[in-house]
C-alpha cells in the first residue's frame, strides 16, 4: 500500500501540478534543515523519514518532467 506522501505526489503528477510539488519539496527541505540544526534529542528517525519523502517528491518531479517532455516530443509547438 502506498504511503500518504506517495499518494499525494501521485495526484500532483497526474494533475501536472509542478508548483504543488515544488512547495511540498521546499517544506520538507525546511523541516530537514530545522531538525538537523537541533540538539538534545535523537532526530535521526524523523530526519530519515523526511529524507525518504524528499526522494519520493524528487521522483515525482522527474516523472512530471518526463511526461511533459513526452508531450512536447509528440506534439511539437
């Protein structure tokens, strides 16, 4: 069963919502930076999860880019 972030990214890709994916990416990156700058607690588990989510979002952005390239190749302007 896909995770919540995988489902969200899939919807953004299907809707061709690059802006939504970019915002999702920026949010996760800010979270990662914030957690990595903290001390006094072991944040390795949430940091690892956020890193995994960033990888999923990056894959979604790649899919979106590939789909737009395919459309451009079949329907030149």
